[in-house]
């Protein structure tokens, strides 16, 4: 159990550092899958409430049935089946890991904090690229428009990952904490803001705005939190905008919004709203032609235009996997969010996870997210939060402890 918990915490941190790979697999994936294998060997796993076994079997059965049919007609059957296995992991196994390994408020807080810290480091990778050059991160991306990917291979991935860092930072500020609990959220928030602006992701900015609104709706507004957020935002904005101003072809956040909407009259290919809408329409038409089987879950089958796949989670699932596959995903997501909302509270952990989940849902409407870590990890953390609330086996422990001092790291492994 200790080893599984340790690997899982490290995996949550590394899940946002997508360029760190062994072969074609990210280190984050290797750590979390290793954690699952070790956990399965444990003879003394704590019992934590979760969805009924019948419900879980039905969801997996829908994914397997729909994914199997899609793989038969796909252009690359082996790759399609591999995608199906990855989806089964994030839908069924990852929440199970989170429920068992993050089974106390402190452990859940450390898991959430580790995930947010990795997201902030991902954003700070963009800062590193600015300071040390584009090639300092092998596999990273710096576009001709002056957008920096940090520790991912694509600026859009960096956009949503850093958005989650910002959302966590906003939710964690003001929580009752010890050790580094007040300064670490500031660090995460600042790194997230800098990385988000350097990524130039408008979808990430939109997701950040929605996540912040969720936090304000659930926790209210305090003068202290507004001040701390303003300080961190000011530092991140000052540095990032200064960098953008000195980078050739780079655009400010407002200029990026106008460009993406096609208002500036720039090159047509940069009007990504139009191109994404086109892929969505093609995806819907493709689904109508093959509603049961889809066209295949593999990357090659996902292409609907020259190089683009359907940029909408639901439409992509329908187009590639068909009705049964997409229904399995929707049922799992809706049920998880419904349970999370029912067991919500105004503590920092609950609010941060709900806000992150809302942000990833918004972002998923502009990009396919079959098994992306930034989409499914918040849902897994939400499942762990629900299990803790339902079990209520540690009623005296504060869920406000969002710290990462040495004592908290040790407690996460006990």
C-alpha cells in the first residue's frame, strides 16, 4: 500500500509533464499504471464506497462493445484496441486507485496538491524555454506565433494543464494551513498564470474563467483571497506579458482571442474557431453514416480534414466509437459529476476538484479527450472525495489541510 501510494502521488505530479517519456509512454502513465499493479497485489486494501459493481460492469461493457465494433472497421485495429484499453483504465481503474490510495482528507489533499504542482511546473517549462531557448526541453514546442508549450508537446495541452494550476491556486488561497500551505498555492498560481499566457491558449483561458466562477459561487469572495490572487496574477501577468512583448510574432491574450475568433483578419488557418467548428460538423456527419460502429478509435481514423480530428469530446467519441462507446463515456462522466455535486462542501478540496472538473469539461468541447490525463484525473479525484464523504470514517480530520510539508508527505504514505 505504501509503495502503491508513493507511485500514485509521483504519477499525479508527472502526469502533466508529457514530454518525459520512456519509449512512447509518458513517465506519469508508467508510474500510475505501476501503482495500479502494485495495489492489485496488496492483501489489505481498505474498503471504500464506490459505484455498484453492476454499474461499473455495464459501463466497461459498453466501452468494450462499442470500442470492439469500432476497432473492427478502423484503419489500424491494434492501435484502436490500445486506445480502448487506455479508456478503460481512465474510466474504471484510475478512480478505483484514487478511492483506495487517497482515502483520507490529508491523502486526497496531497494527491490534489501533487497534481497541481506538476501542472505549475509544466507552465514554468514555458518560462524555461523563454530564458534558455526553445530547444531546452526536448519534445517541447515553440510556435512561429510565439507560443510556448513548456513540458508538453503541444501548446493546447499546456493551456488546460496550466489552467488547472491557476484554478487550484485560487481555491487553495485562504485555506487553513501550516508549513508551506500559504506560499505554495501562490507559487502554483503564479506559475500557472505565466504558463497559461505563454501558451496562448484561448480555450485554456476560457476554462480558467469558468473554474474561477465555480470557486466564487461555492466559496464566496473574501478580501484576503482577492488580494492574494491579485498579487500572484500581477506577478505572472507582468512577467509573461513582458516576455510576449519582446518575442517576435507573439500576441497578447486579448490579441489571441481576436485572432482565434477571426476578427483580426489574420491568416485564415489561425482562425481556429472556424476550423474546429468544421471538424465538429464533419464528425457529426460521419457519425450519422456509421452510428453503431463509428470509424475507429485509432489516431489515423480520427482525421476528418487534412490533419485535424474532431475537436469536441462528445462528437469525437460518437464519430470514432459510435453510439454505444460514447454512451458508456457519458454515463460514467455524468454519474461521477452528479455524485460529486451531491457530496460537495465548501472546503478547499471539494471546491478545487469541482472547479477543475468544470474547467476540463469546458475545454473538452474544443478538443478530443478520450484518455487525456488532465480530463480524467480531476474526475478520479472527485470519486475519491465522494468516497471519503460517504464513508465518513475520519470525522475529526480537517479537509482544509492543503499543505505539502514533510509531515504531510509522510502522512500520505501511511
